[in-house]
C-alpha cells in the first residue's frame, strides 16, 4: 500500500473552533485494517469527548511530524470558484488562503462563521457559483450556499483557515492536493478534499450516526482504493489542460472523475 494510515474526517462549521460537536468525526485505518473511530487526544481516560476544529488541526499537524505516511480526506471545500479569484484579483491558492483569513478569521477561539456573516463581509460569492469539480457531480452544492440541507458553505468557511495553519506548521511534510501538484511526491503525506456522498452508501451503517458513517466511509474507501492499487487514477482525473488550469486554483474533490 502507498500509505501507512488512511484518515477520514467529517467536518462541521458549527459554533466556534474550540466548541466540541458530534458533527466532527475522525476515523482512521492503519495497515489496511478496519476503520476505527479516533478519540480526541485531549479526552480524559474513559471519556468520549467530541472533537473541536482546533484539535483536529493540531492532531493532523502531529501526524505530519511523525514518520507515518498518511492520506487524509476532509469533508469541506478547499477553495472557491474561479469567479471569486477573478473578482478579487487572486493569483494563487496560497494567496487566496491568506486573503480569505484576513476577511474571514474563523479560526479565532470565540468566532462563529455566522458572526462574520452578520457583519456583511466584503469577500463573498454568489450561491449559484460552482467550481468545476462540483459541476462534475450530481449533488455537490456551492461553497457560498448557506443554510440548506447538505450545505458545505459553513464548514468550508470554518475549515479554510485551518488548512492554512496546517500548511504553515508542516511545510512540505504534507502535500495539499492538487494545489501543490497533481502528482504526490514519493514519501509525502497528503490531504485531499472529499465528498462522502460519493461513497457513503457503499458500506453498511450499522450503529453509526450519519456523521460517523461519513468519516468511516471515506476512511474505508481510501483504504480499499489504496490496497487495490487504484489511488493513482484518482490523483490524475481526466481533465483537459484548460480544465486542469482551472482546478489548479479551484481544487478538486478526490474521487470525482
């Protein structure tokens, strides 16, 4: 197998970065084993604490600094449509993250995404704008479409600053696909955007909640795809050169092809 550890993270933009919520679920599989729920490392012995967004970022940073090579799929948008880049004259993904964090500092300990929304931020987009990768799915919604069932807007606006924090903390120890390149260097861990709806129903739910099932399904799919040798085809989706240039900025949902 290419990776030692496979991680699936079902994300949530509820409340603050230090609020514990059942909407945040982390599953992992080591050595191709059955995915298991990962407890918050700060939970007291015997306690089953929920995660918070800040702890998930810190945990991923710790994984990146270890010698374990991992692939982690996170369920929120990693970027915005090209219309946003053009509107605000943004030229790179790193520049986009820096600019976004100045206008949407949602990684502040006591900051809600809705607090910033209520103030009327001067950086936003249309709820009808879709990235190319979203257009290639049957149900993915715009990263600007808030307050509807299945929306990823809040989780995306809450999660983007943590991608920047992870990248600043670990540098080239982690490859953010596809922004750091479509081909992942040998020996490098990788973080990808995922969409659990693509694989959720492949696996029995058993006693898991919907959020747990999403994290479990992503982890199991990554594990099985790696074990069967099919990961390379998903790192290289069938895009034209022009489409790839768009996705260089907008990002791509891993598994969409």
